[in-house]
């Protein structure tokens, strides 16, 4: 049994409710012996022990609920107090670091300004700070300013790099999508034979870009009022003009060589070509001596034309561009016309007055179409030479206009030009990259970097109405293009003969 003083400290139990009436049989049973209660703990032990062995009546349960609620409130209070203490500690640590850093910086500045002073003066009040603050030395101010500028420049550089990287990513993705869309619109047709045995010094031509440009005079889409005939009256398609745009591997210049359509050649065997469908058949058209150059295109299409030019020049043609001159008019209209310089009015015996006055002017529409098609212009030495020059002039001017900011930075014009160009052209190994190479090489039309020439001929038609090629001069011209050397007219003149031997300085010997 516990001591008496322990018993007196126990709170008297609350009166228990009256138990229900027991039956007579239950009353006759002898009373059970009372169990021995264990020794109760002290009040201190009650804080950490439970009294689960006590009889569980309503009063006990009520007391336990109160104790449990108080315990939870106490634990929550202790938790909140601990969190508040931690928060204050963190706040003190975070605020103390900047203050400490400011004080250290201020101390260092004071030591730089006043090296002899070891003690740090107390920070003055705000109203006194302006009076007691001493300005740093000029050298220190320059160093600090330089350091701040460097930090700003470095930060600006990082921001610029990030912005440029993002911009380049967006532009690359957009550019790739636009480029893929443009390339998908080009009409591809088989025309090239880059492994032909007719190619001379193929290794020496590595990196050169040679565009064979054929202007077709098909009447498909032409109207009667244009004066050039219709598809019913003039069927098929012929090579109305033919030129090579040669761009060397170093991209320092561009040379455009024109070929008369009536140039007399030996036409090779070719597969027959259907200009309406753009398909080749298995039928072989036999070759022919003393044929006109444009027959190759009319009978064998782009493939036969490329074969003919490679036999004639020995150059490696790696791009073919066919242009329908009727659609050529739409390209010129989209960019707002092309500027040209005309030496004298262009009056054709068939088309009439094409350009009424000479000088600098802008041509477009039917006027531009007739300008490149006219074959019987008054004043032309031959029917082809004048037209070749006019076609070269307009094509070069169009490429220059296309590469100008007026077109490149105008989305409507650029898209319209691409649509008109792809609708009027077809070829092999042509796309955005290739056409940009051609356009960029000719955009300036600087005589020092872009040169327009015509293959050398006798200048008069023979009895068959054909232009006759000057073999020796033409071989010299094509060799210069293949080797990327100076053109025949660019070579230095031969030194004058010696004054000895009965001749005067500057005079040629007899027979030379």
C-alpha cells in the first residue's frame, strides 16, 4: 500500500452513476474479492505516464480528453516558438551579412583614402553623412568606374549572346521552313550529265558553278494581241536564247556567255522530248551535221541541250534553268519593273515600237517581254546579237532588282517573285541556295566583276542562214573559263617589236 501522504493528494472520485437493478440470483452470489490496485505514481511521474490501469469511467475519459487537448496545444505552441526562433535567426543572419559587407567596404575605402588611419570611424547619421563624407581619390574613382563598366559590358554581352542565340534559333527554324517550302515549288526535270566524257579538265572545274540558262519561246499561255503567235499557230518549244553563267570557285566574278540560236553545230543523238509533258521517250533522234543550235532543245529538250553545250565548250554544266519568257513577264511585274539603259529606241519590224526613247528607264509587262523577244530590230547587225545583249541586260537587271532591299525585305514582293519564278521556270539542280549564288554573283552588275560576252562568230549568216563559230577564238575563250584564267580580251597586249631591222618602234613588221 502507498503511504498515507500519497493518498491524501489524490482527488476524491466523482460519484458514479447508479448501477442497474440486479437480479435475485446475482444478489445471492458471494462477493468477489477486490483486486489489489498497483501503487500509484507520483505527480511528477504522471506527466510522462498514463493511468490506463485505472477503471475507465466517464469522468476518467473526460479528464483524459482534457489532458490530451492541453498536450496538443502545448506541443503546437512549442513548435511555433521554435519556428519563430529559427526565422528570427535566419533574418538576423541575412541582414547581418549585407551590413557587415557594407561596413567592410566602407572600412577599405577609408583605408585607401586615409592610409595612416587604422581606426574605423563610426558611421555618421544621415543628416551628417553629406558633410563628413570624403570623396575618393581620382585614381580610385577611375578604377571603380572602369570596373563597373566592365561588369556592365560583361552582363550586356551575356544578355546579347542569349538573345542572339534565341533569335538565331528562331530564324534558323523559320528560314529552314521557308527554304524547304520554296525548294518544293521548283519544277525539276532531268537535264544534267556531270560524268560526260565531253567535259575537259573536270578536276580543274571543281567548285565552279556553271548555269546553263535556256529561254524558251513556247507560245503556251500567250495571247493573240501580244503579236508572237499562239500555241495553236506555233506549236512546241524552242530555245529562244541560250547562255552560260560561269561563276568560278573563288566567287570573285561572274561571266555570262551568250550563244546565238542560229549557231551552226553538229547536233548529237538525243532522246526525244515532249515539251507539253516534260517527259523523255525511248525514241532516239539521230544526230545531224550543220544544224541550228536551237534544234537540240526543240527535239531533245534540256538533256540534249546540255549535251550539245558540253560538247561545244568542254565545260561542266552543273545547273540547268529553263525560263518560259511568257512567265518571265510576270517576274518582272512582281518586282515593279527592271531598270535598263538603252542606247537608242528599239523598233522591231514585226512588233513595232518596243521602246520609243533612249536613256535610263524602267520596263515591265508586255514591253519587257517584247524587248527580250524582238529579233528584227533596226540597227542590229544580226538577228541574234542584238537580242542576246538585250536578254542579258534584262536578266542581269532582274537579278539585281531581286537582291535589292526593296524585294528582299518586302515579304509580298519576295513571295510573289518566288511564285512567279517557280511557275515560269524548270530545271535540274536548282533551288534557293543555287539561285542565291547566281543572283548574288550578278547583283551589282559591276563591269569589273560581271561580264557579258557572246561566243565569237564570223558575224554574218552563211547560205544556210546559220552563224558560223570561229573555232580558234572560241577554244581560247572556253579554255580560259575552264582554267579560270584571264579572258582573251583581258590578256596584256604583246610588246611592240624592236626598232632594229628597218622598222620603227610601235610599228608591226610586214606580214604580221
